[in-house]
C-alpha cells in the first residue's frame, strides 16, 4: 500500500479500482466519542499474508499516524488515535480474525480522537484498522493493530463464608478465561483477588460483615464486565481465649465479647483423649471448669454463634492444670554436713519442685526437677518447718503440710573447770537449745579418756595428782552430736609419793602415778600378784605396769630412790584388781522365731556377763552370771553384730570378738489377689523387711500354681475356675533364711460359658444361646451396639436368653458372664461380634463376624 490517496488494487497487472467518492455521515451519526458501525461486507479485508505486508508498508512510510487500545471488555474495544493533519474524518474497522463475516465499521468526525467498538464477540481476536480521510474521501493514512476481546461475563453459582476473614465464591467456567478477578465490596471499600479457576476465596475480610461479591473473567486481552453480584456475609470472629488454672482441679476460661455474637460454645477434654469431653453453652464471657485431673494437659476449643445458631471461627488453646501437692514428704538430716535431704512422691504433671525450710525470719529454699532435694547451710540449734510445693507451666500447688526438723544443738559455751575438792574436777557450761543430754570427754596426758553423760549442765571427774587433762563438751539430741567447740586443758597440782594412784589404761595394763618427792632421782614401782612380781624403775613420777593377768589381785607399792638416801621402802602399798577376762562366744542358736541363745566360755571367778546385739534396728541385751543368755524379741529381717563383755567390781573386760547374727525375713502384712482372666490371677503383697525373693503358692486338690520372684507381685496362671485355693508365701533373705507365711483362702470366679451364639426369633427378637459350665451358675447377657445396649438375665438353670425390640442394621458385641455378688463384676469372658441385618423394618440375617478382645486380653 502507498501513502494517503494511494489507490487500492488487486493482484499484479490488474487495473486499479475507481476512487471511492467521499463519504458523508448520515444524519444522526456520532461525531465525538463513538462512531457509526456497519457490516464490513462492502469493504473486505485482504488475506492474512497481505495484512502483514500492508502493516510493514504503513510503518515504513512513517506517516506518524497510529492507533492504541486503552480499554477492553467482553464485547467492547476502546481505541484512541492522534489528530492527523488534513483529515476531516476517521474510519475504524474491527474484523474478527478467526470468524468469517464478522466485521464492524465506525465513522468519527475530525474532532473525535477516540471511540468504542461495541457488540463484539467475547474472547475473539480482532484486527483493528484506523484510517484518516480528507474531505474528498481520500485516505491520507492508515494503521492496523491486533486486539482480543475479554472473555464472557461469569455467572456466580454461590458465595459463602466458613471463616470470619474470608468468603468462598463458586462460578461457571468461562471459555478463554486465563484467570478471574474476585471483588468483595463493603460500602466504599473493596477487596480484590485474582484466581485461576473456581472456586476462589477472598481473604482479609471483616468478620460478621455483608459484602457484595462480583467476578470478572480475565485473559490477555482484558477483563470482562462484573458479573451480577451476590451478597454473602462472613461468619463471626473466633473468641480469643484467656485461660488459666486457678487450682489443681479447675481451669478458668474468659474472652472478650465478639461482635454480633448471641452466645458461645466451649469444649474441654484431656489432650491425651482419655475421659469424656465437657461442653458448655453460655451467653457470658467466662466459664470455670471444675473437678478436673491435677497436672493434666487439656485442650479447650470455643466458638461464637449468631442469633440463627450459625457458628463462627473456633479458637483452640492447650492448658495444663496446676499440680497437686506432693505426698509422703520425708526429711533425713545429716548432722555432719548440716544438710537435710528432703524427698517425696512425685505428683502428676509437675515440672519442678521447691522445698522451703523456714526458721523464724530465715528461709532456705531448694529447687529441683526430681523427687528429692538437698537443703544446705542449716544452722545448729534451730527448728525448721519444711514444706514442698510443685510447679508446672500452669502455676503451683498448695504447699504440703509442714514437717518439723530439729537440727543438732550448737556446741556448749561458757565452759568452766575447777577442782572443787582434792582429786575431783567440776566441769560446768551454759544450757544449749534443743539439747537432750550432754557428754563431757576428759583425756589425761597419759592417753586415758573418760566421759560423762548427763542431762544437767555440770559433771564431776576424779583427778590424779601431776596430770594434765584435756576437756571437751558436746551436746546431743535425736538429730546427732553438736559441732566441736573449744578444747580446754587443766593440770592438777603435784602430790606426794604417798598419794599412790593406779589407773587401768587397758585390760592388762595399769598406770601408777604419784606425787614427785623433792630430791627424788628415781622411782621403783613393784606389783606383786598372780604368778610373780613386776618392777618399774624411772625418774618420772609415773609408771605403767603392763602384761597384767586379767581377773587377778595385785599389791602395788611405789618406792622413791636417791643417791643420798637410798631406797624409801616406807611408801604405802595399794591393792588393785584387774578387770575380768574377755569372754569368747562359742555359738548362737535359735530358740524361737524372735529369740536367740548366745553361749560363751570364760575363766573369771566372779563376773556378770552382758551380751549386746547391735544393728540398724537398735540394741538388744541379755545378762547372765553363767555361760549363756537369751536375746528375746529380736525383730525379723534384721542383721546384728553380737558381742559380750564381763563386768565385776574390778571393772569391765574388753568386748569379745563380734559374731554376725541375722533373723529370718518378715512376712508381708498385706496380700491381695485379683483375678484378671479366667485362668490368670494377679497376686501382690507388701514388702517383707529383709526379704530378697518371694515364693507364692495357690494350692487346691486340682493342683497348685507357684511363682518365685524378686518383685512384690506376680501373675499365676493355670487357675481353675470355681475352685477354692489355699494361699501361702515364703519370704527368703539374701543368705537363704526363710519365713513361711499363710493367709486367708482364695476362691476363683465361676467359669465363663462356651458356645455363645445368636439366633433370630421373630420380627425384632434375638436369642442368645450358650453352653453352661455349671448348671447351678446364673448368667447375664450383654449386647453392645451403636444403636443401643441390651441386657438380660435368664432364670436359674436356663442356657439361653431372649432379647426383643432389637434394632436391626447394626453390629453387636455379645458377652455372657457368670452372675456374681462380688465386686468388681467379671469382665474377662470372651466377646463375640455379630451383624444383625434388616429385612424391611424387621431383623434379617444374623451373621457371625469374629471374636473381640476381652478386657482381660487388653490388660494382660
């Protein structure tokens, strides 16, 4: 094609067509903003190949005339063009590319620079040609572009809301649409979103709000007109819960009012699925759930509903109840470190524990996640109240009841030592809080130590001349011994050699002391008795005579010597008897369950013998002047160390070598039998002190069941139903000592029936039939189904039971159990499953579906 005014022609060699005369608009034709359209049959388009060639020719001419699209709908294309010099009118033609015979033509005046091509086909590509024409009808310039119309207008099928911030829209698919524009309008505000297909969801909406919903189809050409609107309302917003556990068995739930809400539904159940679900409907904004399990995680779900009962969004929250107070608080005090070990039984749901030891204004705490805790830095001479509190993320339990703890007393102070008369020391001190008694230890410089036990605040000690004594005082109570205080020393005045003193330092040694004599250079001490004489020469004013025979009387004299005077043989002598000889335990024999006879050998002439059994359970004594005595009332399950001493007016012998003694273990005080299956019985018992293993036996004429275990329980199988058993138990210690224990007899339950079957009776009747294990046993029948539970108990002696008005079309679990007046009821008989079909409205076929698990099978 040429420029403006160029002729249009056919193929090569053809004569050019005559020039088209100028066209004048008909009356009523639009001048601005639109144009007259007519069919394009009077002016056909060139073929597609020529179209490309023509476009290239126009653009190469660079006439400056062009056309552009500024809006497109399903049936309209909006075009604009620049003013062209010399043009008196413009002509715009739209021809469907792929649709034969569909063209539209529009004329516009020279002052009109944009127009609308309407009544087009949706989703169709059009070739748009614009021509600038002068007043003589000559085409000055022309240009072409390709443009597709938008898809057809969608039709909304439905619009609904399931969430408070969204509305879901469903519509019929529109051919050619590549996406859809959804619009929700609320007054002057609106929200839009683009989706690829139906359904689509508009989000970010306001709760409980009515919206006008429209849909527009979209393709590469543009957007369709909005669809006819649909009104849809968002559901109510979810209540935002505030949850707490004010006590260990309650949960408080509150929330703010929800716009347009008429009421609220709140659900609560254990998060592990156990137990039943609680539901509360209310018009208030708070609820309190009580009688809950302590320390348990619960799930709370709530939603609001409007006046029509339509529910809104739900809100879910997990909340744990605060724990229960710990039980069985035990306090063990360590007197050496001034610490207390506090232990307790763990409580359900507790994450941490706090131990508080209070004494006046002083509070000591200890935090832990285990079931024990060490409270350090306790003070002597104090009484503490000890309590334990459990914590979890919900809060704390109530503190346990206070356990009183008295610590050891403090070391005595204000100690004074004086010799109130010759040969006698008086030790006194101030009273100490929480002290039950005092022990004063006095150690002389020769190594001899004596002590005094008293509940008073003073003690007397015999003293010898020429000695230095080291004295310490301790206070005692049930918690233990006080810390070591100051150690004092005291030296007695010298005495004359005539003040002879003999002190036993052991069973076969005596220390002889006397007062130094002025001018004495050496002393000789002589002891005569037994099989000979013993001599001791020394310059010191003391001498120790050893290797003395036990249970022997000696005459002791001290002689002083000097070079000038020689020997002084006038010194007074003293008779001293040595302590009895130590006995030797020969054997220990059992006299009765709690009595042991101890036998020993001794060569003492006159002595009383004291036998002591020492163990964790305490001290036991027996006394005799012969060669045996009996320890009685010894506790079972205990270990002892047995020793003996001899005592006479001369003193006390060294203890004999210790002999170990063990008593048989204790029988358990409590024993319980529970039948968990027809042939299985669980037996449990309390722990027997001193027992390591147990042998339990159930015996009857039909046989016996036995179990040997380290535990305090076991399962005994092969139990015969409807049988009386004897119950016995042996408690065996680690060393093999055995205690035989007997208990009240045990009767097993009646036998479960066999051959349980279901038969159809009449319209809505079922007969349950079985084979009885014992004609004298009564039975109870239970049917469990989704449409109801049914029970019947036949007359004694019958082996069937009829149930009427049974709903058909259900699956039933059938259990036939013996009737017993014991608790709990029998639950371990076999379950059978039957399908009961419908024939019309009556019972049809009864079909056996298999065997279900009994309660016993689920727990064994």
